C-alpha cells in the first residue's frame, strides 16, 4: 500500500507492507536511524517520535497509521545547523550516556516545552515517565530539560532562521 | 569542607595552563562536555542496527518454548520453501562444522543450536536467514519442532537432591547438577571465633535473578569474504579483542583474518561481554549464503536468553561482641548458574570476587563457601555492573550488619563506624586474601550522614512511628574491588587481564589514542582524551580516541568490572608519559641544551631559570617529525605504546543513605531521598563520574524494589518483557544527592580507582535496609528483594517470603 506523510518537513510517499511498523519505516525505508527500537511493548520509549507534535511510540504504530500526518524525528530537531535548546541542554547537563534513549527523551521534552515552557521537576518527570533510561538515573535528564526551558533563545533564533 | 586531602602521589597540578587555555575549560582533568555527545543528540550515533551492508540478509532465531525437553525432530522444509528464505540452520548442520557446542568463558560448554535437548525456555534451536527482518520472523513460524518434555529443575535448593533430573547429560558421566565447590578464608579459625562469640546473627539472604537489560539489545552483522578469507564481524560487544581471539580458537578462522568492529553500544552493563549463539549463527549464515547477515534480538530474547545477573542464595552469619565489635563473618552460598556455566570472570575465581564479603570492616576471621549448580534457566550470572560478584558480597555483608544492629539495638551507622578498617591499616590485607590499596572510610560516612541530616531524620522517624507512619532510613557502606587485574592472578580463558594502549602525536601536535577497551556510554572518548591532555598539555579536542575496532587498536580484555580507567587508564597515562620523556629529549635538542636542564609545565618544556626559552609540545611534535637533528637513540616520531599489567586491584568505596516512606495500606515503597558519597580516587571528569554514580543508584532502586526474573514451576520465564520485568522510570527514583572524598590509589599511575559500578554495588542494601528499618515495628528483621508492594505488605503481616 502507499503511504504519504510529512517527515521533518518533507513530504514522502512510499509503497509499504500494511504491517510495516512506523519505527521500521523510519529506520529501514527512510534510513532515519536516529529513532531507535528497544522493546516492542510500548514500555521503553526509545522509539518515540512526534506525530502532529505529540509523542508517539513508533514501535507500536503502523506506518499506515501516520498516512497524512506530520512526523518529526530527532533528525528534524536541529534546523539549519542550530541545535534545539533541548539538544543543547542534554549536552550541557550530561543528560545522556550511551545515547540510545536520547532521541526519544529529547522529542518528549520538546513536546512538553511546546505546551508548557516552564515545567517544574514533577512535570518533567511525569512527561518522560513512559520512557526508560538505563544509564543516567534521570536526574541529569530532568536538568537538561530545565536547561532548555531556561534557554529558549536558541529556539527563537532557529525559528527566525527557518522562517 | 570534609573532602579528604589529596595525597602527594598525585600527578601535576589540577589548574589548566592559562597561557594555553583561551577558552574557559580545563586542559586535562575537570568538567568538560563529552566529545561523543554532538553525534548522539543529532541522532547520528552508529549503533549496530543502524548499519546496512550491500546485499545484507537478516537472521532470526527459533527458540524453545520449553525449559527442559528432548529434541525429537526438526522439520525445516516449509521454512526453506519460503520465497525469501536463503538458509535454515539447525544444530545438526552446526554439528557438521563442529560448532553445535562452543566453549564458555568458564571452562564449560554451551549449545549454539540445540542438538540433543533444550535446557531452558528461550534456548536457540534454529536460525533462519532471509531477505528482510519480517520474512525471517515469518519463516520461524514454518519450522516444525517436536519436543518430548522432561522434568524441570528450577529451584537451586533442590538441584542437588538425589533423583533430580540431570540437566547436563551431554557431559560424559554426569549424574547430578553440581558445577563447583569453592571456598576462601580459614574455616577452622572462623568457626572457632563463632564458637566463642557472645552474639551471633544469621539470615538467609537471597539476591534474586535480575537482568542488565541495556536499552539496545544484542546483535551482530557477519560479513565473510570468501576470496581473502576475512571475517568482518560487527558486534554489540564490550570486549572486541577477547572476542576475536575466541572466534579464532573456536571457529578455526585465523586471528589475523578476523576483524571485530564494535560501534556505538547502547548500554552494556555486562550483558555484552559473552559470545551469544546469535553471533555465531550470523557468522555461519554469512559463510553459508556468501552475503552479510545481520541478527538483532528482540527484547524478549534479550531478557530470556542473554546473560542474567546474581541468583545467589546466601546463608549469612555474623559473630560479634555484645557491644558491637564484629569479629567474624561466614557464609555458604548456593549459586544458580542456569543451564550452562557461562559466567564471564577470571579463571581462578568461579564465584568472582565474592570473597570480598568481609566488606569495609576489620575482622578477626572470615570464611565463605560457594556451590554452583545447574538449573533449567538461561546461563550467565556475572553481569549488571556486578564487579565480578562484589554486588552479592556487599549486599550480604551490608544486610547482615543491619541484622546485627537490630539485634543489638544499635544505630546501624554507629555500628559501622565502630568496625571500619582504620586509615592507618592500609594497605589492608583482609581475611580472605585481598589487599585493599587505600581507604579512609569514616570521613565518607560522616559526610553522608551530615549531608542527609541523619540525626534529624532519626528524630522524624521516631515521631512518625508514634503516629503509625512507616519511614525507614537505610545505611550502606561498600568497598568495591575493580580493575582486574594482575595477569599473574587473573585471566579469562587464558588471556591475561592487562591492556595495551597507544598514543601518537602527529606533526601538527594533534594526537590519537588507541584503546582496547570499549565504551557503552561511559564516555571513553572524553575521559581518555583528558588523561592524555593532563599528561601532555594537548587540548582534549585535539585528541582523537580510537576504539572498538580490532584492526586499529592494541590488544586488551575489554570494558567490564569497572576496569577501563584502572587498567587502560593506567596504560594511556604511561604511554603519554613515555611520549613526554621522548619529547623532552627532542626539546633539549631543539633548545640546544640537556634534557636535565629542562622543566615541564603542562604543554611545554622550558630551560630552568629561563622560562622564555621554551618549546611547546606542538613545536616538539613538528620537530620530531621534521629536520631537527635527533639525539642518539631517538627516532623521528612522537609515539608510544604500553601494555599495563596492574600490580593490584583498586578498591573504591562509598557511603550511601536512603530514606523511604511506605504506604501502610498498600505496601508501596517511595524513595524520598538518597545521598551517595563516593570515593573513586582521582576524578578525571567529575561530570562523567557523577553520571556513572547516578545510573548505578537507579539500578539499585530498581533491583531493590522492582526488577526480578522469576520462573514458574514449568520453567516459564516470568520476566520476559518490559511489561513483566519492571525497570524504574523517572517517577520511581529521587533527585540524587551526591558528595565525594578523594583517596587516590597509591599503586595506580594517576591514582584513579574506577567508578562504573560502585553505585550498582553499593545502593541495593541501602534501599533494602531502609525498607526493613521502616518495617521494624512489625518485627521484620529481613526481607528479600524485590520489595514490591505485595511482598512488603506480606512482610507487614509477618509472612516475609523469599522470592524464589
């Protein structure tokens, strides 16, 4: 079957098996390997991408289900070479170690900050509670998101550049 | 400030060289951002499953649904008829290649694909190679296997009972499920101390089976070139060089024709040390089909078949005086190794470094004995940041010290302070033969108590108890045992545990470091650049760290047991110092003086008494490769290679205090606060050090409260997905509070002791001690992990039960 969707601002159309998972569509078909796969059961969240701005676990969604929708992956976070403040925050506050859960964590953080630019610690923890990190113990991820909330300027610059 | 003064053995001053440091960041030790992060935050990591080779096929494994059964027949006809299937490989096929069985890392054998029986649920039975990952999975459904069920052995306590099914009847003459008996310490002396002790406490302490469960599962891509006979094997491995040698020994491919590439690894924690059947099958698949073959396991395969951790049933005993002087400890352990003895540890240590169970205390005697048994469970045992079983040792002694404190009605922190090895006793030889390199325990525990407000918390607890509220304070103090190890004592399958490292300074003064160890998130590309930067004054961003490719790096045993900084860190520092010595001779030639007339400050040599007559390390590098007339015996480069054989292990330590609140209605445990004071000797990048600690603390909370690989009576794995194997999220862990002291290792080139596993080792007893402390009003003296709401509630009713 044919699916058409917008991925990181670019419209793509591909023929896929109806059973193809969104995570495999992104990774194998489009070769966007920044989206990872970790569990199959929607528990770990390494596969989180934004669909119409909301975090979605792409291991439990079919590519066909995102037909006509807007998908954003980690590869679409930085624009014109400017990192999203969330990406910068993860580097500043050591919010990553092995880096495997990081794309999903960052996209969830982006979605949180888009609807709540100044979240408290509890709100950040709740926002990322559908995702597992085995390396950091989460405290530095929380601090990374707080850093991004405190430094929204980079995002503004980036929007100016892209518009 | 209670930070312990750094000793005079410390190298160099810590301040960066202001002249060479325009930016506000240290050249050398200190907090800098990680060099690996820019690619990870852009989604540009290079993990195994990201790699696609031309013409690559995909493998999938058919696994046993049964825990113990005779293999009657396998019919692969339908699978082979699948239009996208290129090969189906069974144990019979591997028998023809002499690969159906492979040696383990513990002098046992393990099945690659089952030939006679299956011995645990999830064991590998057949391997399909197909054009894509979905077709490979489809074809698994088309394989027809007939099994004849056999009685299963799940409870290690019953594994040695007469009449029990023999799991390893493949071993000639094997009539039981016994693997080994091992002991350490002096039994007679220990028994004598126990016989005259005024107080003896004992408890059965179970460290249940858990799993490292890195976010990236295990996988491999095998690419065999039949023309030049070279095998390129991309792997999720923590030990590329050891793997290369083992493949050469097992598969008969010459070692120089094997190249192991480990790219970015999505977490390891000991899960990626061993060689799994899937890797071997990918190799065979590539040889058979003539194409690259990728195999990546799914999460259930990871949890059910790859290296688990712990599974120790420990009878712990402590002998003490009435006023709380601990005299001796002894224990007997039943170690469940699963169906194959495949633990990854130094050969002479079948129970790893468990005999360090004397902990941080000055004792008169100690004795431990360990019996290993086979059961119908997945193999493994040494994993999950355990430092070769120091986790089990620390958990036992720290739990038992609390049992003693409760019996004597003493404060558990005071009891520990009373029994610590004193600073002047180091290097300290314990009663089971270990020589602790350095330590200063009391300041660490006092700092931890002060930071958490221990006295206030005890008062709060008293008030809450009066109101019927359940609050617990748990103390743990651990001594780690890492950096394996001296090659005269330690090897893995005959390979000595020394590490090579190479430092090369290019003509323009940029450098490359080549490592045998393999990062899985620890930040080696940053830390090792900083070690060289500290020694040579070259900025870390000018230093490339190469690792994870056996064709490009010197030999070494890999990253596990917190050994990278203690072993490879020593190698890198010494190689950099050799470069510096050579640079000094060249600088002297350039300055037309003698080497002994030169002084070094980070980044440059200058003539004594005339700081303006100087050559930077970059100028020397160009001189070395240029036309400078070199002194006799100095060749024209600035390179050095060192293989570092550590003289002893290193012994990091730490004090942890955990505060929990328990809902009396549901038994749910909430970790309110956790303070960790760690001492890992020299801290190279404090940000990375803290990160390592944070991760381990979350492990500890997970194991103490949630994580558990259980089995039912038929041997079905009850922890086979993340719906059943529960891992803490951000909601279950607190905001970690940390502190540190610095007691360098006296024998290590830079005084560093390693930090990767300290918190995983030290934190579980702090959490469990807090839970038991909270439950003390119910008469609870011990409860086993995981302290799930249901199990805590049962303990409150007076029915604490072991999990297995």
